[in-house]
C-alpha cells in the first residue's frame, strides 16, 4: 500500500492516514484513537433512542423490556450498517474506518455482522439497562477489557473482533 489508496477496495484513504498494514489482507488497520472516536460517535447516535426505550419501559415497571428493546434497536442499527456496501456505521464514517472480514478483507457476511453487533450491543445496552444491578460493574469491566485488547493485539483486534473474525480498517 502506498499510503494513498486502500489495497482492498481501491478507495482513497484520508489524508494523513497512518497505521500498520494487516499482513493477511494488506489493508491499513485502524488504531485505537480512531476506534475510540467511532465508538463515541455511535454512542451519541444511539443514546437517545436507547434511553427513550429504557425510560418508557422503566416507567411501566419493566427494565427487562426496556433493555430488550434497546438491544433490538442497537443490534438492528449495527447489523444494518455492517452489511451495507460501505460496512460503516455513522461512527465509522466520522472516524473514517470500516469493518471487514479478517480473513479476506471483504464485506461482512450476515452471520459475522450479527455476531459482532450482538456483542457490541450487549455492552452498550447492558450499561444502560442494568445501571441498578450488581452486574453493571461486570459489564463495564468486561467492555473495557474487550475494547482495550486492540492495544496489545498485532492486528489491532478487540475480543469481539476475534469472535466475529473481523478487523477495523481505515476507510
């Protein structure tokens, strides 16, 4: 890769894009900073719909249904984003990243997208719907470990990337 175009899709990379090249796909891997920016941006997009569902169901006495509806909204959003042509959520667009298959660099298969979305969504919705539960701290700690794992992995993969066989690359 010459630093100007992506070897996987041929698109122009953002100016100043730097990162390690994945030895399997030849694509430029997204670093921790881009991943944090993507996660923060997606949480801004999702926080209002999830909070509305959790709050409505909490008022009728069913925190479980609020969490379940938040799960469906979040997983549906992420799944749809991962299987589209660009493979990007709003947060991925902001951070100039894409989620790709770790073996081929291709777009995600629906089962990969579902697996990845379900894991990511579990942390997001769990932190909102279980805030009064003793499991809240466990979810937060596991989520931090999962997301920090990319700092120590040679392919910048988190644990949910490894489970779903995905990588995050510079778009």
